[in-house]
């Protein structure tokens, strides 16, 4: 559908509404701020922003541009020029009325920066190494210098205060130099380049751009508030900003995680975590304001810290994102569009200046990013793609320009020129980046990496977010803490140790001490795994392990704790087996309170005698079911973390013989899964006998000491994983680790 048809439909929808509403606006005028006018303004900005955003998306353009254009249409650029009475009735010039809409828009800026921060992946920046940093710095310095030079060359009539020309020049340089992470990420994701090497470098460069840009904006804002620029004022602003960033990314990271975890675990009311997130954002915004820099830096850094919290579930993230995208974004960008007046472009001089601004911004940013790419060792085509990708300003530039306008650093005409440049460069970026990316060949090693990551994304282990470990003080519990630490370290998962008092006469202090020892073991194993698997990541990562003590194994206790959100419960109790081939009542009670996936640990032989130090030699039976694949993933994660020997044994599902081709396909799939995690794995086949017999025979043939077996929970009063599991419980002399499915509902 063409743009003309979309816009014509939009005008037909809005015209009757505006015709009916205009008398109401007029009748309500002259009485101070009007709630009717305020609500109507919000409704129009949300409606028109949504409709034009939809048009932009269908045209493969960023939806945020539709929201900005909605403000241009409803503002003096179009509605004010064609129907000034309607415009003044809907958007009156009274300061009190404007203040109501501006308040929502200003809070919307903080919400948008919070969301931007949450989407900022600092790990991606670290993974791309110096390439993204060099590309970003070159892409900032050159257009920033061009913007400052342009500001110094502007006539006095274009400046809000000729005496503060340098402040205006600095704002202009900042607006020209920052790329929009959101726009860049949208196009790269759409082109399926998010995991490509060049795509990661482009996105990481945009992240660095954004981070440096908000720091520069905060410093310039501080200088503008002081009204002059000297060594002392610059030093105060820069040092204050650096101190805030340093404390936030060290102590602040830990504090934010503790707050979110505490609220998630303690509060029973709905959306408590979202409330905590908003309060964290407000607190950090107020801190930046107190140290004399703009609140946007506080909101942005708060978003970074919140986005890194392991407790932040996808569900909570989507709820917050929905609020920002559906309400605050159309209001803020619509308000920014209302503040611009494109009718000034009728003046030939202003038109030439705007064209010159667009050329300087585009050439400066493209040239800087391209040069940075070449310096970083990228190929010609990769550098072209980098230059094209970094040449989108979009939301970021509009926010910077809005701050400059609100504090008097930019004139109304300069603001309009910057908004025009933002719209044009942003709309030009997607097709140019698509063209550049489509010409990039894929290297062989890159193709192999992408295949591995695609398989990993579909797995069970990567989706684990939080562990619950239920143990007592026995030797089996010690081995369970080792297993929990190895699994937790794979994804840096926060873990809760639920210590069940085995000795009823033990004091609470003694039980607490034993629980702390278990927590320490989990933490040490997990942090060792994290350091070994991610040597390029920061070395100060601490796995969060908390401890609770319970008097008995009760399903109600587990169910209450499970409400806090756990992906997997690991159980390691002294009494695992009862009546030869059944789980003990304590295991059944603990499992009954947890609906999610289970891992039941039953240490035997050498692993019971030396639970922490015995080298692991694992066997994982597979048969093509989802249960066995989950067990294989866990076994591979443990093998990778501990450099253990691992063998995958194909057994016939249900004792039914399958074709040789089927057996080979199953083994090939699991072997490829092991390669995904860079783990060596041997294979074996015993499909001529029942599964339990095949496993026992393989155990007798080689010196395995741990069997990792997948199983499905069967309905009933007792915990039962099927005949194969029961047979292993009764007959196996080797340690067992059962990976069980969610509880059937």
C-alpha cells in the first residue's frame, strides 16, 4: 500500500474527530489548564503516532519516525499552517497548559533512556574488542569536530545567546556525532545480521556512541548551567560524571541486583519489580541532577544496571517495554515534533543551512565510522557497512536537541533544522545499510559460529535463569552443591541454597553455618567455571548465592520459595532411596512443591567418598526424546565446566529397535550439541536390549562414575520416573543424576 493511501486514510479518520472536538477545546479555553485539552492531546499524539508508526514499519522504516512525524503534522509545520484555529485550540500556547504535556514528555525521556540502557549489552562491546571502540571513537570525533566548527561559523541571528556560542556549538557537535542504538539494532536484527561479526561491531560501536554521547550531554548540560566554561567548571563536570559512572558500574551494579532480588522475593503484590525499577531510575536521575549533570545520564546508567540483573525475567522486561513504547515514546517524540516548525524552510537561507547541516552530519559520521573501521582492520565492504549503519540519529539526536532547546542552548530554528536532519538521515540509513550488508560474504568460521549459536539458542541450559538447591548436611549434599556450582557457573545464575536440617537437635546457628558452607561451595565452583569459560570477560563477576534454612522437607515450603521464580531445582539429600527402587519420602515431598524441571542427585561409590575432588567420568543415555536431550545438555555443561570425560550411549526407546539411520541421526545431533560447547564426547550404541540393561552393561564395561539420565515425571502420589530410572536406583553402583521434566498439570 502506498504512502499516499495510508496518509489519506489517516486524514479521513482524524478530520471528523477534530471537527467535533474543536468547539469543546474552544469552550474550555481561558480557564487555565484544562484536563480535557490535556487528555485530548495525549490521545491524539498516541493515535496519530501509532498510525504513522505503522505506516513507517510497513515501508521498512523505523516506527519511531512515524511518532516524530505525527508531531510535525499536528504542530505548526502542517496543522498550524493549514488550520491555525484548530492547532491553537488543540495545542494552546498557554504556559500552564503546555507544562502538563511537557511534564509527561520529560518523564518519557527518562523512561526512554531507561529502556535504551536495558538494551545496552556491555558484554557485546567486550566481545568485539578494540574494533568497535576504534570505530566508535573515530565516528564521534570527526562529526563532533564538524558540528562544533559549524556552530562557530553560524551567524549571531541563529543563536539563542551569542555570548554562549561555545555551549551551542558543543550541543550541535554532540547532536551530529551520536548514532541511535535502537534504529541500528532494528535494521541489523531485520537483516539477520545480529550475530554476524560486522553486525556485532556496528551494534557495539553504536552502544559506545550512545554511552559516550550521554556522558558528553551530561557534561555540556552542567557547563551550560554554570553559564561559563573554564578549567574548574570543566573539571568538576567531567570528574563528577566519571565518578558517577565508576561507582555505578561497580558498587551500584551489586546494589541494584540486591534491590531487585529482594523485591522479587519478598513482595507478594503485582508488578512490585517494575515499581522497584522505576524507583531505581528516579533515584539515579536525582543523583545525577544533584552532582550537576543531566538526569538522562542517571536514567541511562540505571537501565544498564537493571538490564544486567539476572533476576530480570523476560516477562517483566516486556511489561516495562510495553509501557514505554505504547505511551511515553509517542508522547515524547510527538511533543518534539510539535516544537519544530518546518515552515522556516520556506526561507531559502534556512533551507540551504539545513541542507548543509545534513551533508556535514552525513559525511562526517560516515567518513569517521568508515575510517575507524579501516583502522580497526575491517575490510572495505565491512567498513562501508559500518559507515552506513552509524549514520542514523533518530531518537538519540532528538533527545539531545530537546534538552538543548529546553535549556536555551539551541534556538527554535536550530532545533527545527536538527529534527529535519534526524528524520532524513534516519530514513536514509535502513536502505543504505541493507544494501551494504547484502554485499557482505560470510566467512567459513563465521558460518560455523552462527550454526553453533543457533543450536545453542534452542537449548535447555541457556534458558536457565535461577537455581534452587535443596540439600541437608550429608555427603550426597556435598556432591549436589558441586553439581549446582558447575551448572550455575555456565550462565552466571543466581542460586538459593535451601538447607534442610537433618539433625533435629541442631541449633539454628549450627544449621545456618552448614548452609553457609554449602553456599560457599556453590559459589566457588560457579565462579571458577565463569572465569575458565569467559576469560575475556571481566574478572570481578560474583555469583549471587543466598541461603535459607528449613526445619523439614515440606512441599509447602518449596512451593512458597518457588513462587520467586526458579528455572531448575537440584535436590541432594542423605536419604535418596527407599525400598530398593523408590525415592525416599523426603525427595518426594520436596519434588511435590516444585512444578518446574528437577535434578535429583544420588552420589554413590567414589563420588560419595570424595564428592568435591573425584574426577568425573560421565555416561548419558540418549534415545531421541526431549527428556534425554535435556539430560545430554546438562551433562555437556558439566563436562565443559569440569573438563570431564563424557560418553553418549544410544539406547532403544521403550526397548523398540530402530533403524541404523535413526540411531546415527540421534547420535549426530548430540555430537553436534557437544561441539556447540567445545566439548569432546564419545559415542556408543546398545540398541539390542532394554534401556536399563544397556546402561548397566555399559557401566560394567568402562569405569564411569556418574550416569546423567533424562526422565519424565509420572503422575501419582510418589515421585516416579519410569521403569528404567527405578531399575538404576535399585541396581546401579555408580552415581546417578536424574534430569526430570516439569510436573504434569
